[in-house]
């Protein structure tokens, strides 16, 4: 009896194994024939139809996340790609890696047709990367006037049990977006963008390797602490800006003579916040329309820098700075007008983006139009003064590595008498490694500066010293500016 039952089970097992083998063999033949004779589109149709049948059979739901929606990138796709790249383990059989010249780290991502299983709150989610061929589609690029084309459509497919739909929409996907944002900020390399010389209205980035930090700036400690506190307060007040109905932006005016550290302060702010810099040269912009195209393409969490704004002569006189269009469209002369520029920094266009800082630098604050100086456009005014005793002490510590010396107090007294910039002091300290020689040479340099200041004062008294006429010779003034680069309004 027992033997008969055992033999019956063995026969049934053989039948099942044989059937499975036959089905497997048949499927292999069908798959081989399909690959050789069926068009790729029909293969994809059969594959996705079979997979959808299996998903319905097991009550599975698949969310498709496409890479592009028309010409716009899908933020969820980018975040999921970044998130999955950080989650891929050693059990994954195939991965894709790449490294751009601007990246410090190797980028890891899923390969096409590969699958990855993620666990979130004890629930299993299956990801797969899919690529479909499609007819080549051309899209017009409004930034540079050109066009781009794509012949494939990539998407990420997220498969899970239907009962977890609310978990995916309300918790899992928001978690992926936040995680990707945090990781990108941690791994981000700060870049500086300039306007492309050949493709106008297009920003070109390079890595910002400027080593300036608030710890190395030769500024008064109180001023530095106020700037850092103001920056921290700004980035933490997203909801406050929304509540009061104000664009989430902050304007700074850095004014003072060349060499007082305006550019270094900008770099220190970018490194402190991990914000990219967009360097805008207004004299190179042809029209308000071009300026608009540039500004709307700047990213969030960035710093827009308008250097030497006093050299943009067209922004001085609101009545004279009008666009001129000649007849028959044979020739057009454009200029950036003050009204157009103000509309971008404080008008409706200023709300096209979040968490942005706008910094203006100038050597001559008195040359600016009052409309530029009001709160909401330049919220904080920072006077980048000549070198102070505290700034001098910091430079000596950074360049010579000392905090005590017999000549320090004497030099601090001289600093109050001679107008010297931090850049000039730094240049003198760079010339010698020996503190005695370097500080002695600095005293001699101060003597020269004092004699020059006395001679200038004498010429002014005798009427032999003439200030440059910036209104008559605007082009000359603009060139000199380029060579000289180095709630309520707050003035520090």
C-alpha cells in the first residue's frame, strides 16, 4: 500500500517536472523566434502585456515615472535615479557608472532593464529602468534658439501591492525627493556661471575653487558675524516669506574702494551656503529681453552677482536709458534700461524662483540711482572699508602664522593714518616669509602711502587735483571700473 502511494507521487512529480520543462522549452523557442522575427515594437507590446497580466493577477500596481514631460525634466525621475544610485548594493548584478569633469565623485545608476528591490517601512518596492525607442522628436530650445532631439523614452517603473498606494504617494515618494535633495547638497560642487560668449542668453558653468571663507576674510569680526547671522536667518525663513507674500530673496550692496575684499566676500558667502554663483556683466547684455531670458534660467539656491553696477552707465538716468528701434528692422540698438532691470530684481519677474541672493558691488555708491538703493532691492548695505586693525591681525595670522610681535602695535597705529586696502597689505605680507622682514617692509610701505596721501591733499588744496568726470566720459569710466574690480536697509 505504502509502496503504491509512493510510486504514484513519484509519477506525478515526474509529470509536473516534465510539463514545466516542456513549457520552459516552448517559451525559450517562442522567445528566440520573437527576437529573430518580430519587430522590437511588437516584442515590447508582448512583454508589457504579459507583465501587466501578471501584475493584475497578483494585484500589483505599477507607477511609471518618465524622464521628460515634453521638454521639461521630471524632478521625481531625477530624484529617484539619484536615490537608487545611492541604494544599490553588492547584490546588484549590473550598474552604470559615469563621471563628468565637473564632478568629484563617480555617479552610480541603474542599467536599462535591470531591477532593484527597496524596502521602506517594511514594505517591498520593485524598481526597473525601461527604455523605449520612439520616432525622433525635435524640441525647440528657447534658451539658445537651437533645438534638441530624442529618439528614446526612458522611464522608471515602481511596482508594489495596490494596498500601499497611499503609502507611496504620501510617504515613499516625498521621502525619496527629500533624501535626494539632501544628498545632492552634501555632494554638490559650487559652480560659477557666466554668460556664454558664442551662444548668447546661455549660462556656462565652471567649478568655483575660490578658497575664501569667513574665517579668512580680513573684515571686522562684528561685521562678519552679522553677515553670517543674516544669511542663516534668510535660508530658514521660507514659510515666513510665503506668509507675508514676499519673494524669497535677499539683496546685498557691497561698496568700497577696489581691493577691499568685495569679490572674496561673495565667494565666502557662496562657500558658506553652498550656493552657485551667476556672474552677470550688464554691459555685455543687449536688451531687457535678453536679460529676462538669462534671469529666468538661474537656479534656486543661487547667488546672482552684478559687479561694478556703477559702471553700467545706462542705469544712471532713467529718462535717457530707453530702447531704440530703427526703421525697417535693418538695425536695432538695444540697452538694458533701469526700469527693466528693476522689474527683474523687485517686480513680478523677481518671484520666478526661490531662495536667491542678489549681490551688487560698486566702488562708488554715490553714483548709483536712488531707485536701486531702496529696501527690497538692496536690503543690506555693507561698507567694505580700508584695512582695519582687526583685519590686519587676521592677515598676519593667516600669512605669517603669528599672533604676537613687537611691531604689530606700531603697524596698527599706522593703519589709522594711511588708507590701505586688505589686498595691499596681503601683497606685502606675501613677499617675505620671515615675520621681522615682512613687517618691516610693511612699515616702509605705509610710509610711502602716507606721503602719497599728503601729496594728494596738497594738490586738492591748490586746485591741481581733478576727480574723473564720469558723466562726460562714461566709456572711460566703465573701463576703469573693469580694471578696478577686486525690511529696512541695513548698513554695516
